[in-house]
């Protein structure tokens, strides 16, 4: 537990890498400490959910800035950098890799997205329609259709 607390004091994307590494340590704990194994095995999920919430908040923030830009200019920005500094102080970082959030125009609107837990840019692919958690092959998206 001390390792977990100490090691998760970094940026969100550093914390994801850290808890992944710590999860393998937890799996190697001896079987005579079942309570520790059980408790610690859930901590990586807590960090991942926290980072997902950060991603959702940052994509919403960027989308609000896009809407303010659209209202002022009558068009969508070409890139998120067009929003700086008038609508955003800086492009929000993707908490899963520390790079700027992704943005792309769609036929009827746009999507702002984070690569999500799988660490892959899936072009703004949303989670499945049943509303299950984010996973491989999906991104954390904020889509605006017009």
C-alpha cells in the first residue's frame, strides 16, 4: 500500500503506467496475505476510473471552447490550437499519454477525444452502445453533432 500511495503522486498518465506495474507486484503477493491481495488488486481500477473522469472533463472543457469559437466566428476551428489563447490557456492534455487531446471534424459536427486506457488512438471510436466501460478499440469521446 505504501508503494501504491508513493508511486501515484505523478501526473495522470504516469499514474496509469505505475499502477499497471504495481498490479503485477500484487499478483505475486503470497497466498497467505489474501486480504492484501484482494484490496490492492482493486486499486489500479480506482486510478483508471479517476483518469477516465479527468479525460471526460478535459474533453468537455475543450468542446465548450470549440462552441464559444464557433459562436464567435461562425465556423469550427481547424485544430485545437486555434482556441489558444482566446478560448483556452493551453490545449488540454490527454491524461492517458500526456499529449494534447485529439480533435477531428465530422460530417455533422466534431469529436474531441482521449486515447483511453488501451493507449491507442482509435480515431474517436466510442464505447459500445450498451454503455459498458471503455476498453480496447475505443477512445473517451465528447461528440457534438449538428
